[in-house]
């Protein structure tokens, strides 16, 4: 199963406070362990919301808001995309992440094509396979 690990934003990440060498080194070691174990598929940190935008779809015209946005629990500072056998395995890996100081992450299972059942017609399944191949996803 694939999981997205969402690293929640904080006042520091929203203020653009960059991690120090110690955390970057620890994170690099952690990422390398996950890559060697075949767990990590992707991962990156995100710029603060001051460099972002939101689009709200209601009615015919999408409403665009530019950041920064208030620091709330829904803001994301980074992510990993991992491949594991179970949610428990994902939790075990993420317990080892080099965070402290009140950092928070969320782990969410990513849908697989099989999850959509009959709604995913053979044509849609073929399209999904073709697009995944084009972008180099597993």
C-alpha cells in the first residue's frame, strides 16, 4: 500500500525558518534508510504559504486566494510518499523520523486503481496505466 505522510506546518515553517545542518543531516540519513529499504517513493519540503495560492471551486468561477494563510492544522510543510505493507509499518517508519519540538505528521493511504471498483471502466483503467507510465510512477 502507498501512503502519503503529511508533515504539518508550524509557525517556524510558515515564517520561512530553514532547518539547520543537524536536522538536514538526520533527515538525509532517515531518507536514505527508507530508500535502501525500498519504502520511499518521493518526498520534499514545501515553501511557506506566502509563496502559494488556494483555489476554491464554488459555482462557475473558481475563487483564487494568495498566501500567506493563517497557521492552522491544515497547512502542510512537506511530505513523503512511501510504499509499505500496512499502516502499522508506515507508523513504525515514521516514529523514526528525526522530528521533535511538537512537530506533527499525518499518514494517509493513497487510493489504488482497484479501490474504485466498477466505476473505473477498462478505458479509464488503461488511461490511468498509461499516465502512470508516462510520469514514471509505480
